[in-house]
C-alpha cells in the first residue's frame, strides 16, 4: 500500500465509541489509563487482544487495572478534549500518553501539538496521576525542519515536566520485515510483544512504587516527600514520555 493511502487510513479511521477496561475486577488496584491512537488501539489486528495494551494488562494482572482509551485516528486535540472526563471516571494513578502521530501526518503546527500535550500533562498531574510520554516520529519526506520540530516537542516536555520518556515506541519494529502491516505504518501482531517490551522498563518501576506504597504525581513515596521538603526551599515547586523517531507513524 502506498504511503499516501496509509496516511489516509490513519487520518480517516473512525473513532471507537467506547473505552475498554481490561480488568474490571481490579477496582482496588492502581489504574493505568492509556491515551493513544491506532498504535495502541490494535488497529488492523485480527484479534484485538493481541494488541500491546492488552498484553500489558495481562502482564499486570493482579497488580494494576488497565483502561485503554485509545482511538484510531485520534489527535492530541481530541485527546485533550476527552481526557478530563476519563480522569473523572477512572481516577488513574498513571496516564500513558501516546498521541501526536496524526498531528504530524496532517502537518499540524508542532506548537499546537505541544499545547495540547501540555494540557493533558497538567490535567493528569492535577488529578494526582503520574504521566509517561510515549513519543512518535513522522516520515522523513515531511522535511528535516518539520520533523525535528515535531520530535523535539516530546523531548522538550519530558525535560520541562521531568516525565519518564520512552524514546521510541516502535524501536526494533518500525523498519523490520514482518513486524509492520502492509500500510507501512501499523505494527503486526508479531510486533506487539516487542512494543510492550519497549514500554515495560519505564512503566514497571512506577507500578512497583504504586503497589509498594502511595506515591504522588512526582513518583515520591511519603518518606521521600519528607526528605525532599527538608532539603529544599519551601518555594521550590517544580512540575516535573516517549519520543519516537521513525519514518512511519500512525493514528
């Protein structure tokens, strides 16, 4: 399939009407809210349960509840609009943000994407959730200047808010034969465990902290907060991701 057809598929994909909770029995466990696009919505897979978010829920069984609010075709603007209600409904301890691919494919201004991501980061932190950014890249034919500005948004926000960053969601997948669908933009079922392994080293320590004891939105335990308070001026309040560089992006 040509790149132009693949991009059309991403941008025109119809939003899913419902949010999938992958562990309804885990109300007393930490909740992980996944905000993504088709890369996290099992797009093109015969069995949705083969998607990496479902595999993550299986791996977290007994430790955390996963709510997958990913929608194929989603942009950062759409995510920013939907997130407040999702935060209210699910009160997540962790929010995974995997959005921006469709902004890039549509050639939207990186500054607009940045502001939408800022809105989601700050809303999540205000609710008490810890944010992890999962970054994305766009095809090289968009030009170096636009591509650098686009990918730079994820690194900038990770630094600005001190967020955990997964540098490239599709590391070891994007250009590998058999791991991408015919459109060249979406990973196959065989690629899903690799994607989970890319995210797991960043997510797992956060889950361990959540299950070992309460943590605030900066990831500190109560004792850690006390130590920080003793060693820092009262006026010091800093707010604390994933960036990807690939020639393949999705919705």
